[in-house]
């Protein structure tokens, strides 16, 4: 039974931190319940990625997800929202299985954003660190809506890991 007083806030589910480390950089950090191998697969296999990437609270539908996850390969995500479509695409610059992904986000008019995600397994859990380097301060400011979605998306990643039977996920 919950013995908190009504005036005490409920604990939050998310353990995600978002930190703007400079005018052009944003770092998102989260430890998820699951081995790095499985977390990496959730980021690199289209059938898994599409199950967690789009936050349920957003009015977006992921229409297609193409991923050629290798250095020099590319990705293309097509979303539908209120009768219109949006595309996000880029190129994978570095793919180190189970530990690191680096890709470009090339759809913006103001230049290319480079995203680096690292996966560090610690006692069966994985520290995920996502680092976005935007081409300008204005580009980072404009992206605040999508970057704010990361806590919910990472909650959904954890749900996916549970559904896949991750031995450490509860």
C-alpha cells in the first residue's frame, strides 16, 4: 500500500536526464534494464525500433522505417501527422556493435545534426548516452519538441525490453 501523504508527489517513472551542455549540444542519459546487445538491437533493427521510438502521447504515426545500419548506410523515417507527412533521414557514420552508433540527421535546412549514442553494459543494465551536436544554437532551440520526447521514448524502450524477455528487466 502507498503510504505517501497526499501532499507528497508521486515518484516519477523516468530516470532520463536531458542536459544542454553548450549552445549546440544536448546530452540525454538513461540507464535501462537490459543487456547492451539487446538495447543495441532495439536501436538498429527496424522491426524493434518502430515499436518504441515514437512517444504514444505524440499525435504521430510512423508510416515507414528503413534502416541500413552500417557505416555509409542510411535511414529514412516517414511520419504522418494530421494528414501531412514528414521525413527524417540521414547516414550512419559509425556502427560498433553493442556499444556505439553515430549518424547524421540531414532533413533540416539549417545544416546537419550529428547524433552519437553509446551503450555501456553495467551488471546486466545498459547506460545509454545520446549526444546531439546541432549545426547552430537556433537549430537546437528549434528541436526542443523532439528532444523533449526522449524520456517517453526511453520509457517505451524499457517496455519493449521487458516484452522481449530481458533477464534483468522487471
